[in-house]
C-alpha cells in the first residue's frame, strides 16, 4: 500500500502480522534544504587554516567536509521522515528500527527502507466453554507431621559425634584433587549435610566410609545429570579427609516446643494452624493452576505469534546480563531454553490485556485504595506513608495491574466450567 503523507511518499509492507516495512521517499527539495542546514551548522563550528571561525567559504567547506555533510544529512532526513511516517500511519515500533537500501543523491529525492516490529493486535474469538480441572484440597496427618519435622530440624542443635557419618549428619571435610598438578593440589574445605544433594553421590558415599580424623583416596564418577556437561561421566581421583561429624539433636515434640516456635498454647494448636496454612497454600496453588489452564486453553483456541524482538527482551529480563567470563555457547543455550517460557509469558500478558480492553475491565480508585489500606494495616504503617512510598517506587502501577488481572481472571472463570475433584 502506497500513500503520500504531507510531502513524503510512504509504502507499507507487512512481512508478518506484527512487523512492518516502510519504503519512504523524501522529495529532492526537502533533501537539499536539510543538507544546506547541516552545512550551515558545520560552518558555524568548524575551523580551517586561514579562515576565521564561521567564515569558511562554502566551496572550501564542501571540499573538506562533503562526506560528513552527506552523512549528517542522511541521518537527519531519515530520523525526521521516519518519525513523521509512523505518526501519520499510527504505528508504534516496539524495537529499534532497521534502516536499509538508502538511495541518496545531493540533487535528487532520497529513498530508504525501515523495518520494525509493532505490538501484536490479537483477535480472541473464543474466551469460554473450557473445562477446568479443580483438584480437591487434601491435607493429611502425614502432611502436618512433615511440617512439624521441618520446624524441629530448623530448631535442632548440632553435637559432635565420634562415628562414621550417615545421611542427615553434617560433615566437615577437606578434599584434594589428585588429578591436578602436584603444585596445585590444595585441600579445599567443605561443610554440608549428607543426603541433601550438595555433593555428588560418589563423594557422599565415600565420606560415609570414613571415621572422624581419617583420610582415604577414592575414584569418583560424575553423574550423568551433573550441571557441567563436560564433567558428566568423567572420573576423578580424590583424597578426602573427614575432620568432624555433627549429629542433629531434635527438640522434643511437646507443648513446650509449640510455645518455642510461636504463640501457641499447646501442640494441638500448632498442628491446627499448620493444617490451616497447608490448606490455604493448596487453595492458592489451585487458583494459580486454574488461571494457567485458562490461559493455556485460550491460547490454544486463539493461536497467534509474537515478535522475536519481544521474546528477546523477555529473555533478557528473565536471565539478566551474563557474567563476563561466561561461555558464549552456554549463554546461547540458556537463552534458547528460556524462549518457550518467554513466549508463553508474553502471550499470557497480551491475552489478559486484550480481554481487559475488550471488556472495559480496570482497577478502580476505590479498589486501589482498599488494597493500600490492607497493606498499611498489615505493615502497621500510616496509609499516607505507604501510599507515598509505593508511588515513588512505581509499585502503585503494579498494584493496579494485579487488581486488573484478578478481575480479568474472575471474568474468564465465569465463561468456563471447573470440574471439581479431578487431579
């Protein structure tokens, strides 16, 4: 599609639903005018031998700085024409435009191409009629006891024992790699709990054969799922010295223990609160699962693509900048592995925004005020202080987004049927 806007001729191509390529032609008179302006600005600043500043003749200026005048002219014309073109066409680029095929002549019109991505405009033909699986909430006595066990371990004391270590013991060891050069064979100290996966299985198994203050040499094999792919399946000779074994001494599970972890009258009260917390946590997980099921089925029923530029920025935000010494191949592998999650996250956001826009759903001032009051109450702070702090940090906008998102999900839930009791 080609169209003249003001004095520009603009042709628009759509290589994809979310990308645009503009072919822009700028008339010769405008190019000449821009070049003359660039030349005048340079003449005011440049110094040449034999001439006062600002008094350099045009022919001498052209002879010395003609290519620079041309470069600045092109940049000025491209920037100005592109800005006018996207404004006239109502386009909003979401990435850095890519300029190509510049046709420039000092005495003629100038043509150039510029490509960029735009925010996808998605059409959602189906928003409801989906079956959502809602698992039943189930908190068993075993679940409660497991949480009690975790609390006991958090308050446990460690005492030194003179025996071979077993899973659950904390050990202090020194490890030397015998495969390294003799000059670089240095003992590395470690302290960790056996059975928690902090060391490879062969190393843990070797440590469990040692008595305190003993040293042995072992050959260990790195597991097939080791984090460093180059070490997977490789072998290494180690000298391991066991310096100390610490055994966990758990507090007794009684009313006194309940009072030590919080304001509980007895152990029965603690068990009741733990059960309620587990149910509340399950409810939150179920709600999150239902929302994810909705988004998955909406995306499947209304397929659309997203720009690579949006995915790249999302991945950048997920992974952050890589360390300077990072292996480029590993960095690229991590980026590729992160892309599916990035695509899903972008589609989720676009779906929710489109539904909110189409249904006129937004956070009201009263809803934001109520949420701020709840935050202030929970923090024990004055409302004005909380509002001021969140406004400065930009968190109020995030609060508005979350409230809007919650309302969108409530609307979407009304369009589908949750099936109770299914896993």
